[in-house]
């Protein structure tokens, strides 16, 4: 089992934004608020969301379960998930 370090809120936010830049670059990403729905604001479809989950999981070493997806609808949810 791989041990991981729990990131700070700022680090978690930066990580998710970095991954999102590879999936949905553009001006909407730069003005993204913590509670904005990622799928709506960035136009993510289910494949984009799966790519986000996979890439964040790869970079953090955390397993992200399908049961967690509802909590990962916005940036604030990602930060909470990654820092808990």
C-alpha cells in the first residue's frame, strides 16, 4: 500500500485546476468559483469527468470511488475530498 501525504487546501485546489487545464482549458476555468458545478461551467461530459478522476487519482495515489462522485461536482468538493 502506498502512503500519501494529505495536501493542504491550496495544494489540492492547485492540483485539480492543473488537471482541469489539460481537460477543459479556457477562460471559464480561470474564473471558476469553489461552488461552481464543474460539468455545467466547464462543459465536462462523463468521459471528461472520468479523465479528471483518473488523473487526480494517478497524481495523488488516492483511490476515488464512484460513490464519491456526487461530492466531487465542484472545486470545493474536490478540495474537501483530497484534504480529508
